[in-house]
């Protein structure tokens, strides 16, 4: 595991950020309806690379987030309407 200096933009693919040069950031907020707990990314991903942010806070895979398959994950909470859900992953 590599450690990044605190001033590195982990999502900046041009500088070889934490997610590498092929990472995708998908805003899934339009899927939030105040009831849904299952979300689908626009592209299939390597399941070990999925990172979810809810209102800017990273959620833990295996705790708050469960990977269902290469495009689908569930949350153990119900995101409220009007909030933000972002998935970062490496596509297949």
C-alpha cells in the first residue's frame, strides 16, 4: 500500500493519483429518492476498486457499502433526497 502526501489530489489522474490514470468518478445523486438503497454505476468496475462518498464522506466497503456485482452496490443507510452520492472506481 502506498501512502500519499497530504497535499496530493487523490483523484487527479494526470498526476497518477491514488486511483490511477483510469479512474472514473460518477455522480449518482440523481438515483437518490429517499427510499432507494441500491445504486448502479454507468460503467462496470473492478469490484475491489469501488469507493463511495456520501456528502463528501468516504463510506467503508463491507460496513456502509456492499458490492453486489460489477455495476451495483447497496448502502446500509437510506440517502436523503437532495444529498450527494459519488462513486469512484476503475472501469473494466
